[in-house]
């Protein structure tokens, strides 16, 4: 019934409070230790915007009866699924000491994979883009990617356990 | 003639003395190096439409690959050395997953180790060591509300630092920012 109400292939608004899923590789190259949070966060270099960051909309996958493991897309190299709260990305609100980010999020279905109908795009915050430019400065890109990395939680699998000795 | 003959005799005697002296030591006289034996020759596949293709179609490749230095195990007081060395070695040997991030070239991993031993002090907290999306090696700290990255590429090392409390940022060439980086690493060592 829900699939009839929300047909695949049509772009729909992504409400605040919904979740976005992205797959990760459980290998040291993809994680950096955050000694303040006492946990691993994604290596920001894996959060590439070209020109947008690809993620998948949990609500749409759930309508298909799929869970977070579906974004692994059957590729055994990917074993971890991270989750972002849409509100944390774009809503004007403070999350503890974290900065406001203002990342626009939109539903951008494609047919590149079986779950392409749940594809969403995260874009650079317009407020971070200098006048006359198309993307933020490199320094600001690094800041925004790092802030985003800190907001991931894990809904399938887990990053490495042991922190770097001496960190 | 007599004088010239005497001079020749003196030089010959001195030369002989030198040989005898050398023979009494463990020094080995090194013959000329055959540079060609240290390379092998192969077709240069990268040359295609180049005007030199016909005359420079072969290229010499070193037969010996540069070796990564052994870990100086005498530095047992270092917080970071063992972990960083191991991670750089893993990146160098391709013992990681490079599906989504490029594997750094040996030149880059070797430079990363040089930068680490030059910039980090024994009490510096251990950084994460990861590849960048450009195939560089990055040392990363998220600690005491600071984000610090030292990124080592084939030609230069750069730094980016960000204070989460104040929003302060600094970045640029590591050489230019070395003083600030050293101060920040000192700060992180005590937090």
C-alpha cells in the first residue's frame, strides 16, 4: 500500500528526522580515531562530494522491506553501514557542541542499482560557498566533512575496536 | 734524465707502499660500478606518438627497489612510533583495502615516515594514518577539541588544523606552519 502511495522513481521531499544510510569498508584506511568521542569516525576523505555525496533514504528502503544491510549492495568488501539524521545535517539546531551545518538533502532516485530508487544527495551548504564560487574553500570542505563524519552512528556492523595505542 | 728517473722511482715506491698499506687493512678496493647491471631494459610502453618514440623506445628500470627503513626499536619511549611505522608499512605494502581510496605510492609512504620522524616528538599522541582521496598519506588527530591533519604528498607536506570550540583554523605548507604545528602537538601531548 505504501509503495502505491509513494511510487519509485519520483523525487520526494525528505523530512527532518528521517535517516540516511551509507556503506563503509571495515579497514583502517577508512577510519580515524576521535579521542574526544572515544570512537572511530569515518575518514573524511571517503566523504567525497562529486559534486554531491551519495546516501540512501531509510524510509524508502523500509517501504521495500529492506534494512540497512541492503545498502551494502551485496559487495563483501563493505560490511559497515553508517546512519546520519537528516535534522543534524540541515536543520538549524545545535547538537551538543556541534556546529550547524545546513547541508541540503534531496531525494535523487536513479537506476544505477537495485536500491537506486532510495538514492539521496547531500550538497555543500550554500552558506559555506564564497560568492562567485561553486564549492566551499578547501579548508571549509575539510571542516564540513569532519563535522559530518562525527555525526555518523552505526546501524549495521561496526568500525574497528581497538584505538591506536598511545593516542 | 737522472733526476727524472729518480722521481719516477720515488712515485713508484710510494704507490707500492700504499698498496701494501691497504693490503694490511680490511678495505676493499672498489672497482668501477657497472651502472647497466643495476637496471634492466624494457620497451617504454608509455611512449606512443612522441617524436622520440623511435629512438627512445626502450627504457632502463632500476632492478633494486628502494627499501623502507627498519624501525628504530631503540626509541621505546615514543608513544606513536610503533603504530605509525606499522600503518605506513601496511599502506606501502598494500595491506589495506583500496577500493574507494587510492593506494599511496612508495615514494609518498617513505616521505610520510621522514616527515613523521622529523615533526613528531616522542610524547606526541599517536595519530590515525590513512590515505587521502589523492593518494597522499595523512596523519590525523581529533583530540582536545582540535582537528589536525598533516598530509604528505609526493612533492610537499601540508597541514590543516581546526579548533571546534573557537572555529579557529590554520593551514598551508608544513614548513611554513611548523612552529604552530609543534605548539599544537605539544598541547595535544598534555590533553
